[in-house]
C-alpha cells in the first residue's frame, strides 16, 4: 500500500522537471549533430585485430586501434587470463587497501617498474584514473604544475583537481617552457608534465631538452607514456628509452589499454616515495575497484614476452617506416612521426570525412579528425600502425589511399 502511494507521488511530481530537462538535452544533442560533431560508434563483431568484422557484415582492415603491438587477441595473453580465472577467480569486489590486492597485482607492479627502470608502481583501473589521482596528493598551493598545451584530457582534469599554481606552455615549445619555468621560480616545488607521444600528430615530447630545462630551473618531470610505451625506443620502453633517460624522470603514467594488451588498467610508476604517497592519498586508488586478477596476469605475461624478444617492437618500427615512406612517395602530406601514429594531412574537415568514408568502402578503416579535436584548418586522417599488420595489409591500405586520393584530387 505504502509502496503504491509512493509510486503515485513520484509519477505526479517527477516528470515535469524531467520533461523540461529532456527538451534541454534534446536541443543540445541536436546542436551537436548540426555542428557535424555527433559521434557514432561502429559495432565490431570479431576480436580486435588487423582484420575485423563490423556489424554490417563487412570485413575491414583496421588502422585506427591503439593495438600497437597486436596483443589485443594474443593467444599467450588469453591463456594467462584463462589460467588466472581458474586460480584467482573473476573479480576482486574490493579496493586495493581493503582486500583487493593479490600476488598477481603485486607482481605486475614489480614487472612494470622493471620494464621502465623505476623504483615502484601503483595500479589503477585506467590511466585516466592514474592521471586523475596523481597531482592532488603530491602538489599543493605553494607548488607549480607546468603542463604542455596538448596534454591528454585526463592530465587536464587531474591538474584541475589539484590546488597547485598552473602554467601551460605551447606544445613541445622549449622557449615557452623556459619562460614558464622562470615565472614559476617563486613556487616551492615545480613539476613539468608532458605526454610522451602527442596522439594527433604522432610527435614525441623533446624529453632531452625538457630534462635540461628541469635541471636548469630546478623542476621534476612527469611523462604520460600511454601512446609511447611498447612503441617508442628500440625496445619499446618509451620516451625515456629514446632519450637515454630511463629511471631519470620522477613520475611516469601509462595504460594497459593500448600497446600493452589493450584490455583495461593504468599505472603510475616512478620514485618510491611518490608511489608510497599515492597509495596513501590517491583518491581513484583508494575509492575504486582493483583490476581483475586475470588482467594482472595478462599484464605480467605481456612484460615477460617483451623482455624475451623484441620481435613485436621491431616489426612495428618496420611497418611504420614502410607505411609512411610509401605514403609520402604516393604524394600524401604526412607529418613526420616518431611513433606509430601517422597524420595524413588534408586541412579540410569535410574532405577528411569523405576520404575516410570512401576508404571504408575500400575496406580500410581509418578516422578523420577535425576541429575541435585538432586546430581549425588542420583536419587529417590519423593512421595507427600495428605489429599485427602484415606487409599485404599495409600494401592494401596504401593502394586504397592512392586510388581514392587520385579520385578525389588529393594527390596527382
Ligand atoms: C589513452 C590515454 C589515456 C587514458 O588511458 P586509459 O587507460 O584508457 O584510461 C591517458 N593518457 C594518454 C596520453 C592517453 O593517450
């Protein structure tokens, strides 16, 4: 009886607010669609890989996944997951500090530290959480965070949650960074923050120069290796390997969701006391669930595989060099890359969308990006290369780009 009257009460009072709000949302959504910014999702019906099936039934070659090492459907990782499911079960039902830590979580943390040459590691549910939870416990009002203008959204959000003074320097612009470091001399502690690879251009942060400036102006460094771990550096140890600075930066964040198997999970790795403090005070760590033990087991296996052989990194580097060389030969305007991201510049938003649509008809899945994801007049197609791509896949994509590019008057 009571329940029923409660139901009537809400039914009478609640909808009028929602009907106004619903109208508001509908208008906003319409605005997004009219601006041509509505994001539609393509439904994949196969495992992630070089070749995927989509819900229309079409089979396409995938050139837009972060599956850099081709590990998303790797048999050894799947086997590690199956074994851990049997030995450690499905979920942890707990945050780490209550009862969410297994031997697998601890071992993965050690393995990641070994991989990057750091002192300790803390796992998160995602790198978004690692970045969301790294600044607030470490830097206070008296301190300065000096952040690259193209840093990932999760770094921007993490910095917002922190009381430190904020400085922003133009992307990879060392003169501007130096200016900001001078301005920040009044603060107690200084932290320079940069992505390792910038995801829209594929350029690498000039960590050698950042390191020099950090020494000159007494600052610490944090690098987000999400797009660079597994990819950059001869053995895929990221930008600290590329610039021979392994173990020299104070803080590294990264993801298990890209080159490292592509499932889920993030981490912060670096100086011991930094990690100790994050375990005490980092909110996404203290108030969010542990990653499943099976994901930790696959992570351990992944690091072991990468320590046994450099096959995947070598193949990825070869593939990337081959693809960009052939595309430039074909006449495309590609940004120079130091990662597995190749930006094929088109400058025109509509052209980027039309080209991507035509390429899909040819069986090549790529995405066109335009303002506000990239600056106005800088529209492009971002191609992401994988160690899962065979030479035939690359050749097919290059042929399709060439054919459609000529058709549309982009190349001669
Ligand atoms: C992808 C990405 C993230 C987010 O990683 P998730 O583990 O998917 O949350 C954070 N930072 C950068 C630079 C990234 O590219």
